[in-house]
C-alpha cells in the first residue's frame, strides 16, 4: 500500500426524487432568508418553479449564466445580487450556472445551494473558472463550494438526450483522472471506479429511453461520486486540455471533455497502468481507451474536435497554452506529443 493523505470536508448532500421540496429546509440550515435563483436563459422557467417553492424568500430569478463564466457576466451577477440584497444564491442548472454562482461567492462570500440538472459535477468542488480576454483562469477556493447540494433526478428528466450523454462522459473524465492523480488515495479511487461504473451502466439505458427514471437516478449518483473526486484531487492533462480548448476557443464544455478523454488516457496509458486497469474494469472492457471509444460510439457522442467547432489553425496556440502552465500529470506534458494528441483529436483518429 502506497503512502497517502486523506482529507474530507463537510458537505451536505440531499438525494432523491422530489428532493427539491426540501430546499426551504436547506435554507433554514444555512440561516438564509433572501436568495437569488440563478439559471441559464434556457432554464428560466425551471428557475421560476424553484422560486415558487421558496415564495417570498426568493428575491428574483437571474437567468444570465453562460458557458465558461465570462468576467463581464460574473461582474454583472455580483452587482445583481447586491442590488436585491440577497444573502445567498440558489444555482439551478449545470456547470455554467453553478460556475456563475461560484464567481459570485468568490467576490461576495455568499453561500450557495446547488440543484444540479446535469452530470457536470461542479457542485461538489471548490474549483472555479472565469474567462477573461480569451483565457480561462481556474482556481481552487473552498469558499465557492456549495454548502448544500440537492440531487433531484426529476430535474434531469428534461435534459436533452445528447447533452445527457456528453455530460455523463464529462463526469467519467473527472473520475478517470482521479485514478492517476498525484494526490490520490484508496478512498477516492473506490469512489472513482464506482462512479465510472454507475455512469457506464446508466448512459446506454438513457440512450434507449431518456425518461428512464432509474437510469436518471443512477447517472446522478455516478455524477455525485465523480464530482467528489474532482473536488478533492488534482486533475491532469485531460482537464488542462479541456480548460484551454473551452476557454480559449469557446467550445462546448461537455462535448470537449467527451472528445478529448480517450486521447488524454492514451497519452497517460503507459505511465499509469493501474489507473487504466481500474477504468477498464469499471467500463467492463479489457482496455480503458478502447472501452471509452466503444462507449462513445454506443452513445453517439461527438468523436472529434472538428465536429464541435475547433478551428484547425488554433491547434498550435492550444498546444502552447497547455504546456505554458501544465497541471501535474503522470507523464510529462511536452509540446510535441501534446500537439500530436490535439491533431488526432481534431481528426477523430484512433487515440492509440
């Protein structure tokens, strides 16, 4: 057994169908009386439903969250919550909405209650990212982690099938990198393998029937585990690539994770054989990279950066940005191999 350090931080999780009804109780736990509900423009109606549960304890629905949290959007949201005298935020949505709530918390120290509607996992992490002048700057601060997370599978029933698939693959990426994290330990490895297995089982069922309540519940359970791994361990080359591609080229978050993951695992395969074995076991396959490609084909998700809008002329700049400030990784992050990885991912070529 290798040496390790295991640290846990208080996190309150409420899980179950219809759990959104407990939102007033969660506000009481935190002493909140005036919360602003945050959503994307597409989910304002859902935000209003949550506001109706809260009654006069809601001071408004703010529906301006967008991908990658542009700095000007973050500043406007901070001004909005101050203007209405909010003492906290309720983030209803996926990574974009929860990311905006984190930007508000970073500036104002206001507590967050999160109701995830995707499998992104941001609700379980102290990680934040704000995009300014085309560069996504990320950080870690436990002040931005939601104080309470309500997992209600019913809120994911309207998640479009395509986004369900890519959001689930995004969650798998968190756990996969946790299995070779420089600060990993046996507890989070167990959570990572269980999370990958839960999602690998649930996503094909959702592909067949997007309204499968059991599959929705299993997928959200897997997303919780994968998000917990993301929040407590240092991510590697995969997340560095995705943060760079998403923030600098405005690529869709879940889709870029979906495309890049098999290539990132191929990059690290020889340097992290035990992690690859556990990923393969969770997927029920012999090889991790091949298993992910097979799962992606089964789910009909994007397979190349070209498909999701990456300009080929941007690959050199992306490679430069990745190696300029690399994340800890089992294999050194070198410019030549990273540029080759990006080219293969752009073309959708065999990761190996």
